[in-house]
C-alpha cells in the first residue's frame, strides 16, 4: 500500500525560486536492496552525491555504490582497507574518505578521484580499536573515537597526520560514535560504558569547560545533529530510546528528553531538510521515523521495513534516497524519498495559455489537497502538469499531495500570482512587394495603411 507525500507550493511565481522536498511511502521498496559483502555497518555519501561508501565490517573492504544506478560501481566495486572497517566519512571537499579499521590502530585514507588508497598516505595510525569518524564542517579536522583507550584522535586533514598540537582528547569509557555540529562549534562523542556524551570544544580541541558531559539513556551509540543545529539525537542501544539534546544548552531537551523507538537502536541520521530523523533498529528489520518538529514518531509512517540487522545509514545530499546498511543481511536497503526539483512555475496572466509540469522524483500521482489553483488551471493527477487558461487575477496558495516513494510526507509552501492581460500596443512594418513598402501602424486600436514607392518621391 502506498503512502503519500504532501507538498505545498508557495512562491510568487513572477520571481521564481527553487524547491526540493522529500518523502512518500510504500510497502514495497521502489529500488531493490543492493548486495554487498561482509556485514555492512556504515554509510557515507560524497558531497556531490555520485558515490556512497559502505564499510564491510566483517571483512577488509569498502563497497562503492554508484548512486545514479543504485548498484555497485562497475569500475571499482570495492576497495581493500584495513581489518574490520567500522566507520566511514567523506571530507567536506569530497577529496578523501576516512575509514576506521576497528580491529587495528589505523584509519585508511581513500582518494575519491581514483577510488584507491591515497598514494601518499594510505593510512594514519591512531589509537587502538578506532570506531566512529567525523570531519569538522570546514574540513580542518577529523575526529576518530578509539574505544580501547577511551579517547578521540584528532587528525589534521591538510597533512593526513595526527594533529601536532592536540593528538588525543580523553573522553568517557568505551567511546563509539562522533558527530560535529553544523556550525563547527562542538563535537559530541557517545560513551557507551558510562551513559554520557562527551562535549568537545572544537576551537580548543578540549572538553567543553562549561559542560564536559551530557547524560543520556542506557548504552549511547549513534549521534547526529539536526541540519539547523538545534538538536542532537543519540541512540541508546540498550534502552531502546533516542535521547534528545538541546544543543544551545548542552543538556537534555526539557520538553522531550527521550523518544522510544525499536530494539537496539544504533544508527541515526537527519533528512537534508531537517524534517525527519531515521533511526535503525538493529535488533529487528525496521527504521523508526521521527518527526523532528514534534520529537515524536511520525504519525503517518512511524517505521519503514528494511533488511535484517540495520545499523548505519545516511541520506543522499539531494534528499532522494536514504541508504541503510543491513549487517545481518549483507545488503544496503535503498529508501526512495519523493522529492521535488528546483524549477519553479512561471508567472501567468489572464486569457493567456499556461503550462508547467512540477519536476519530481519517486512520485506516482498528484492532487491538490488544500487551497486552490487559479481559476481556469487544472492539475494532471498522473503527470503533475498544471495547464489551462487563467480567468482571474490574484495570488493563489495551494497544497499538492504527491504519492510515491517508500517513506513519509514532505511539505513545501508556494503561491501563484496571475496578472491582468497586457494591453495591445506597438507598431510593425513589413515589405510586401519589390520597390514598395506597406506600413501598418496600430493607433488606438485601428490600422492606418500607407503605401509609398521607394523612388520618384519628392520631399
């Protein structure tokens, strides 16, 4: 059974604009799962959305997915790295992929341009049993959790070496994952052994002086910041909850300190528009969907079925897909998200033909669900084409619901402005016969026709 995507159009079309929305749901996935080897556990997309890299934890490889085809890359389907790769992250400039080799003491460095280990620095030595990895938004640092010594290794990305000033930061017992806030101010580290998040001040690469730790639920594992930096979500894999942190105060959210999800939640990621957060329930076969506006499970699509043992996940930069690494099924589930393209409808005027097709992906039908189109225009339910001849001037707001995809609704606000018809004015001159000309001049709605010869005219 297919669910629906809600999109509200709101823009004054005379000036135009751009919109990209997400989400619609269906019981059967639009794209079949992608087979990968050896217990996939983590996912990261390149900033341009061309590739996705999957850490194959029970082996020694990283799988490379061509996002355009949702299949393993034909040229380089996998890259050999260190033992038991666990975490994966792509630098903000798209140049490097860092992979934590959890059975050893290294981070493998992949050159994205060649999809091979970097020729100069194929690996970086860090602390024992590295797990999570995250880049700062400016690409200056990468932070790597090293579980066995309860610390975070700081890497200077410009040199692909451990930072000379602050090589390590001591955190809580058994650190697992790490994320950096969108403004680059904080790095949050989940400490499984003591049920806390360590707060690193990125400016000094030390624990935050005011709030060095934040309490969480039982067994904090994954962590992610909302795109606006307001919230951080922490999955508590023992407690079956997600802790909600108010980043402004570095404390549990007063209104909603936690959200109950499925069994053994581990991975967490926010949609690019910040409307939803997806949480993998590793003890089952589902992803929980959280409505970020309310900090509750989504009312329409509270869960999405994926493969067995879902662990890491990530959204594509354009919001069209979410990839979920299923470590018990050796697959990557592809969650298709209904999305709207960047083109905006043009302005219209009364008594003039109008046509615009809403650009969209992963959608199958369209309907106006609130407001109304300008009088004289109709929406094609199958194609999303808005056509007709407007009969009334004004500004019109309306909501379009588009069905399709595997997930939850997306909402966008737009308006259409219809102007009055233009008055007929102007002049034209056309030659009609050799040696002569016919001048047609429109004056006050009447034509004056005057013929004259090019030669023999006295002035």
